[in-house]
C-alpha cells in the first residue's frame, strides 16, 4: 500500500467517528499526521477513534462536533481545529446521506437532506479550508463521490444521491481549476459499494464490495507528495462496475 509520510501535517476528516470516515482518518494517523475527528452526534465513538489515532501514531488529536450543513457550525469547527492543531493541511469530505428508494417515495425533507449533506457540506468545508491552504501554499482535498454518477447514469432509485454526487464531482473539478497555482490539489474517490454498506446487490464486481483498504489506497495516492501534479481527478473504486441504464 502507498504509505506517504504525512508528518507535520494536520488532517480533518468529516464523519470520522464511524464507518469509512473512521478508517480513512486512522489510516492518515498511521502516516504520521495530526488528526481532527469530526462527528455530529456520535461523541462517544469519536473519543474512541481519537484514542485509536493516538495508538496509530498521530502526534496530536482533537475531536470536533459540528453539523457540516450549517455555515456557522462549519466555521466554528475549523476555528476549533486551527486553535488546537494550528492549521488544516488535509480535508477529506466523507459525510453524505443517501436514500435508496424510488424518487417518488422520497419526501422533500429527505431529498433536501441528501443534497445538503453531500453538496452543501462539501461547499461549506472547502470554502472555509481554502483561505488557510492558499495562505500556506499547500493543501490536499479529497471528496468522496459515487461511481458512475457523472457518466449519465439514469436510475429512478436513489436519484438524489446520484445527482448530488455528480455535483460533488463537478465541484471537485472546478476547485482544482481554481487552485492550480496555489499548491493545492482537489480530487475525488468514488466507490460503488463499500464493505460497511447496509445491503449488497446480488452481483458485485469481482465478487465483493470495495474494502476500506481499497478506499484508503486511492486516498493515499492523492495525499502522496509525489502526486502534486494530479488535481481534478476522480478514482472510481468500483471493481470495474458499469451500471446499465434503465
């Protein structure tokens, strides 16, 4: 596995008290970075992850609570991380709700939640992170997308999630273009089904879901110092999945 030396860097991973976010954060901690464990309601789990991050070798660890769809709370979250850890060099946007139902069965509040947690949250965290990254002339942003969501996939089930993730990937490329002279890279990693999913399709590429290690490998590639010319890219961690249009 790629194992970049992230000593001296500070990473914030949203939604890192559980699931994929937790594993991505612990992997970064194992590379020597200081880390901020973000949570909204899972405070006890966040403290457990913080302890594990210290065991993995993170020199400094903090936990921070915020609703990342709220502009004021996002600002306060970054203020707290910068007060405790001095800066944010790496931002991983992992938060994002989904609604695996036919679009006609999704109520408006759920529709809004999917877009807010995926699109609005990514916009708010990037908007707050970039001034600091620009000032220091360095930054790495990795957004979590969804495989094939920008390939014109048509599926009435989970439609807001596909639409939201397509927006995230478009935003990723726009940010990459806007930061190309600032020492910052902005990329995305996009799974199909990850090992912590609540349910699995009958058929999976290569007979299995994406493992945490698969996702970590893609993320670490973008965080590696030698990947500093690669920006605006999306790695689909999907085993070669190609959905049929319906």
